[in-house]
């Protein structure tokens, strides 16, 4: 009888240890399952967000002139001379959906690209001329003060310097904020396109 009681105690202890072990494994498996489910949900949401973000680009002979993303403010002048503006909610293959309106690509005459397009040759030349105008004046002043030991400003240098700087500023800053779509291609792209640009 004593042996049976001892066996019973050992079996109860072993049974209790087995249940504790099973509970630990079950808890561990539940945590692993929860982590796996959370990882799957997170991956699905991130892939959906990445694939859902489209861009609108202006192409000229394969070069991107301007780029817009969903959620940005867009301003267009239509062919009937009306101006349409708003926040772009979505880009389709043939239109822009804003909060207030749908703008078909075919009805757009020109689009506001201020601050979005790259500097062209005239803009770069204007920057160089501005730097040259200011540099010419500064170099003449250094030359006059240090080398010749004289004071004063040469009137011809001032005229040349101001002319260079003013012409450079005109070339650099005077530019229409609108880009006409004549000869350009307006396209909606997704991350699979070679033109897509990540922020």
C-alpha cells in the first residue's frame, strides 16, 4: 500500500509537471502565433500602402519634367480657360481625382509645376551670370584696395556688375509657373515603373 501511495504521489507530480509543461508550450505557441499574425497583417498593410501610392509625371522625350504624388495640391488651367485646383486624392490612367472634381488629362491645357521642374539651361546660365556679376565687383574692390592702395568705386565696373547680375536674375527667376502639355506626355505610374521615385 505504501508503494502504491508513493507511486500515486510521483504520478501526480509527473502529471502536474506535464500540465505545466503543456501550458508553457501552449502559451509560447500562442505568443508565436500572435507575432506571426501581427507580422502578416503588418506586411499586408505596408504592401497595400506602397502599391497604392501612385505618381503623376510629365514626360518629355523620356525625361521627367515634373512629378506629383497623391495628396499634393494641384492647379491646372483647362482648355476652356477655367482654372481647377485641389488636393489630388487619386491618379487614374486618364484623370486626376481631387476633393471637388475629376480632371481628365485630355482637358488640361497647362499645369502648375512651380518648384517641381528641374532647372533648364537658361536657369543655369542665369545663376552663373549672377555669380559672375557679384564676383566681378568683389574682385575689383579687392584689387583696388589691396593692389592699388586706392579708395573708391569704379563706375564702369558697377555698371557691368549690375548688368550681369540683373540679366542673370531675370534668366534665373522670371519663369512661368505653368507648363503647357503640348508635346508632353502626362502619365500615371506605380512602383513597378522605371520612372517611379521613392521619397
